[in-house]
C-alpha cells in the first residue's frame, strides 16, 4: 500500500477499464482521526442500540472530515489513477450536488451504563439523492469519479455520511451491475467459515451475529441489491487483483437476490 492506496487496486482498474466503467467511493476515517488529533480536536465515537460504532460529528469535526477526505485522500487516489494512465476526477457531495444528504436531528446511542439516550445529531446525515446525470457525463467521457463520502445538507452544510451506504446509493442511482466493498478480510465470516453467498433476507436474519465493523458493509450491500443492483460483493482489497477476483466470485462474499 502506498499513500493509503492498495497496491494492486489501481493496476487492476487499469486492466479492467477497457470493458468496465468505475466509480470509486473511498473511506479513510482512521486518517481523519489522525489529522483531527494533530489539530487538537478530540474525536468522539458513539455506539447505536444495534451495536454500530460511528464518529460523532460536530461542526469543527465536519470541517476536518471534509478537509481530509476531499483535500487529501481523494487526491491521492486521483494521482494514482493519473500515474496509471487513467483519468481520475475527485468529487464530493457538494460538487454539482452529487450527494444530497438529510441531516440527522438526533441520534439514539447507548451511554456508558448501557442505557439508550438521545443526543443532538450534529453534522451526520444520510444520502437521500444522487446526481446520476453528473456521473453519467463523466463516465461517458472516460473519467473515473473518485467520490468522498461528504454530502451536501439541505442548509448548505457538509455532512459526514457513511461511505458504504454512499457507495450503495451511488450504485443504485447509476444502475450499476455490481457494487464491490473492499475490506481487509476475504468477506463475511460466520463462525469460522466464509459466507460465500447470501440473499438480503438471509442477511437480515444473520445481522445479530455480525460484528459492527462488517455489519455496516453487509447492510449497505443488502440495501443495494434490494434497490436493484444485481450483486454486491465484499472482498479483500489487499490482493494483487482485488476487483478481478471479486467479479469472478473468488474467495469472497456475494449478496444477490438469488
């Protein structure tokens, strides 16, 4: 991995580009935490009643989040694509209203005593609209959009949105054949066995057995399939050809309607 970009990912995209179109939605929450710490802004994380851990985003954190995601991490990916002879272009939700978000007015979390409490929602939101026409224009011209998970709120504010859910929303709006979630493991492990194929209904029944880190990806994958994407794949991004292997269903988790 160089500058946070998986070593084989860009090369694999370059190999597949003649026959595929790609939209990249990147993460990088750990890097946001590093830079926030350097700037003296302590980060707060909260846990939902379902056990999902997330960053609490006040206004200052939202600004740091946007700065790191759009000004640093997206540009690293674009530079890597450029070096491979591809045409990358970085975008975030406010650009052409690519991602429109709805701000959460309150969050229900678990306190240190294990009780449910409601707190002010901060600058966290969910994606409620995608400008697919902008993506179509770029893809038609041979560009690879690199999207940061920052949405434009209704009041013109930047919103921290979950990257996996953003990818699901974009895949749905773009009419994608597949959405691939890259992680640091082969896929969803149930017990000591890799789950190679699940339907959305099976995902729902197994959620209580899935850890919070993987849970978000599995939920986003199932949502994409339920919304019309043919398949959602969870696989390791550390392989030499991660996308080629994912599309071949090689040692990964595939979620599809059948």
